[in-house]
């Protein structure tokens, strides 16, 4: 794999697997490309929520809007330019606010194979 640059226009966004919410993800680098991590973009429509136990270590960089991530330990909210790290095994609820959100994400290992 060679060095590459990505923009959100490069991502083919699809509904987040197993979710009914209006939350979309688009991997740009994953297990199909031979790298050790998954890199992509996410788009959250306004007022959406997803609850799951993290199968991977996940880093979300908020590019637009705001997201809140809640666990038994509390809630963190992030806006543009802020980063949320969620460790593997953590039970979380991720909520978008009234403006929705756009994120970039990095996971280790690959989230798609971890959910299989």
C-alpha cells in the first residue's frame, strides 16, 4: 500500500451494519487493502442514536456537528476538531445532536471483520 490522501467525496457511505438509525459509514482503507487499521468517514443525521459494545478500539474525529458518547462512567460530547477515543469492549451509546455530525474514524483492528 502506498501513501494516499482522502476526502469525504471518496467514501461510498452505507448504513451502519445492523443499525436502523440514519447513520452511514464509508471505509477508505480496511482489510481489503492490506493495512492493519480501518480508516473512513461517518455521517450521522440529526437526532440519531446507536448502542453497541465496541468490538474494536475506535477513534472518531468530529469534522462537523456534535456527537455525544455515553457509557456507565458518563458522557462526553465533541464538536468540530475534537476527538473521541472509545476502547474495545466498552458499551456505548453514540448520539448525534440537532445538527447531525460528520466524522473521520480509525479503528484497530478492522471493525467489519470484528463484527462478523
